[in-house]
């Protein structure tokens, strides 16, 4: 993923432009791992964007499969 793609993903997920630039600057020094970027987002109060926590998903919600 390029820096422009990272910047785009954050912008469409309503991350403030100033926060985007700060996160990118941090990642230039520490690396652009999805986990590190999500940690930086969460420190600023944003939800994760780059990783999925499958344990938090309720894929087997019985109501989601009802054909009523």
C-alpha cells in the first residue's frame, strides 16, 4: 500500500487531515504495518481502519440469517 493509498483510506474514513499527516509521519519512522497505523488511529480516538478483529464480528448472529 502506498502513502497516497493510506492517506486516501484515512480520508474516506473521516480522519482529520492534520491527524493523517501526523500518523504518516510517525509511520515513516516506525514502519507502515496495519497494526501500527490502527494503534496510531486509536490513540487519537478513531476506529481501526487497516485491520479486522474477527473476534469482534458477530458472523453467526441468528437474526442476520432469518428469512422472515
